[in-house]
C-alpha cells in the first residue's frame, strides 16, 4: 500500500518535514516515490506547503494519508473534512 506521510529532516531539536508518497513498508526516512511538499512546525504559525493537484491525484489512485498529513491537508483545503 502507498501512503502519503511525513519524512523528517532537519537538525536535532529543529524538525523539518517533507510530505512524501512512500510504500507503507519503507522506513520513515527511507526511499520514497515523490515529494509533494514541506511542513515546518517550528514557525509560528506553522508553514505547510503542498502541491494540491499532485496530492489529490495520489489520493484518487488509492494512496492513504496518515492521520497527521490528513489533518494538514484539510487545513490547507486540499481535502474536505
């Protein structure tokens, strides 16, 4: 199964995430299929940039977003609540 999830980058205690499409069996920071955007939780308010068209395409093809990514996509207006 393919999932849309967060991949952690950034330094110690300074998290920065990429929103990626990856196989559900792959490790968190392992191989991925495509990068859809970024998420920076340290900024106030948080910064979330995503390519909505690509995300919608992947969801239409059956990719399952994780709970956190689903909440972020709803706030960005890509998904409906």
